[in-house]
């Protein structure tokens, strides 16, 4: 009986911990993915679609504030332009962004290789 | 309008965003939502129904929560609880101000000295600091101990406020706060001054005094001061409230009632020294001139009120007509 109780209390706790860890793991990866996708100029909606096609779903409430933050850090540049009769904000990597992406990609590959060995 | 819900959603997001980024962020979000709508409509081959628009907006989350993602509020109060915290903090600070203001007005109405009455209002920063501290502490506790609280993001896009017809041309929040403070300070000064004429008339109080009529209509002044402050406070806290005209009408009618009682009184001002013949002549001359002035003011007030009432009735009739013919 005590064993059963412990199981029922811990089950939701574990899924919550897993969810938090999963989000943490994804957060860093998403920044790298966004920077990599913006080697080609895109606007928010097409960027979201491009990421979704690679199975990296990201909601608007995360993507747009992230784009603003990366731009304020000088990694992205943006400009408003008309396309399909509507004004859209196009983002692309800045010179600093390209440099950082190169370094982050190397870091990612190194971590990935290490983890492959560990896992 | 086919996409009215989308526009109402964007309006609500915009209001919760920092002022200097409102236009930019809303423009980008509009493009994103319209792109999604267009894609869905293309695949369906027809315009989206209201239910489908609601589903799309629900996926974006409540406007306040979406707007909060653009703020860096991830410290003591996390982004999940922050929208509720912010709403309650603003409400508590507003209520605290009204309580202090009412206390100040009540003291002046009870005949307490002007500065003593005003001190209650000017103690607001201390009260506000205390309110801020308690509310923040309560929410920080909720954040710390209630880590399992996920905060429901259920909202109904159909219940979002209607679209504002044009960008607000009314007073800014700062102007309204300044008006509110001025109205309360002026109200307290006036109510205290009727008890101590020196406050209003200065050295002139040794020559003339208020006639008995001013004390008879004193309750009307208290109501007028409270109504004016309430009207401005409502403009500040509930700018979309449609009942402002009622308060304006009541204030207008009360203003006319004050003028009526003053006109009907024999003596608006009385000599400070009733035995002085010279002062009696002065008071008589002043009262005659005032009667004429008050009558002119009353006629202007009545005409203004009638014109405003007619305009309002015309507008209401126009809206009802448009609703009937479906314009």
C-alpha cells in the first residue's frame, strides 16, 4: 500500500520535471536553429514554417520575442518590406550573427560528439 | 468586418505592450495571424468561420500573456503569474488612491483644517509603497510555493473588448492622474474653505463672509467634488465604460441646482462686521452684481446641458438606426 501511494504521488511530479528539462534543452537548440535558418532572409511566419518542417515547432509567443532579443543583441538585422500586398518584417543574420553562428555550431557539434560517446 | 475578432485580439495585445513597441509588435503579429488565416482559407477554399477564428486565436494564448512574453519579467514574479499580478497591483494601487482621496474629502467636509485634510491624500506614496510590498510579497510567495501552479490560459476571444472607433484622442493617463489630483486638492481646499473663509478669500475674510446659503447647500458641494473625482477616476480605470454621460449629466444638473440656490438667496455674501454701514453697502452692491452674473451663468449652463443632451440623444438614435438597418 505505501508503495502504491508513492507511485501515484511521484508520477505527475516526474512528468513535470521531464517537461521542464525538455524545455530547457530545447531553448538553447532553438536559438541555434533560428540563427541557422536566418542565413536566408525570412519573415516570422515563413521562419516558423521552416522550423516546423524540420520538426522544431515554436509558438509565436516564443519566436517573436526571441527574434527581437537576438536583434537587440546585434545578431540579426531586420527591415520592413511589402510582399503580397502586406508589410512584412524580414530578418537575416548580421555580420556578428554569422560569426556567432559559426562558433555556436562548432560548440554544438563538439557537445553532440561528447554526448554521443556518453549516451 | 470579417476578421473583427482578430483586430479585437490585436487591440487587446497592443494595450498590454510597452507603449514604445506597441505599433511595431502589433504590425508583425497582425501579419503573422493574417498569413495563418490566408493559408487556412486557401486550403479550405472559403473564408474562416467565427469558430475557426476563435480556435486560431486561442492557440496564440490570452492577449495579456502573449504581450507579457515581450517583457523581461522572469525574476521574482514569473511570466505565468505576472499578468494576474500586474492587474491586481494596478487595481490595489488605484483603490488605495481612491480611499485616501475619499478620506481627505471627508475630513475637509467635516470641517478639519485644510492642510490636515490634505495630509491624508499626500500620505498616498507611503500607502502605495505598502500596497506594492504586500501584493508583491503575496505573489512572490505564490510563485515560490506554488511552483505546480500552471495558470490557466483559457480565454474567450468573443469576450474581448470591442474595437475602438479611432485612436483615442482623449487625455493621456498622466494628464488624467494630474487632473484627478488637482480636482481632489481643489475640492478639499473648497470644502475646507467654506468652513474657514480665510482660505478662500484671504485677507478679504475680514471684510466679507459667506452668506448662510453656502452652508445650506454644503452637501451639494461634497457630492459635486466626489462626482467629479469619480468621473476622472473612471476615465482612468475604465476608459471603455459607456456610462460617463450619466455622471456628466448628474454633475451638470447639480451645478445648475447650486446656481439656482445662490440666485434665490438674498445674500450670497454678508459683511464680516454687521454693524459697519460701509460694509453693508459693499455687500449689497456685490450681491446685486453677483445675482446678475449668476443668472447669466445659469442660462449658459442650461443651454449647454440641453445641447449636450440633444447631441447624445441624436448619437444614440443614430446607433440604434444603424443597428436596425444593419449598417
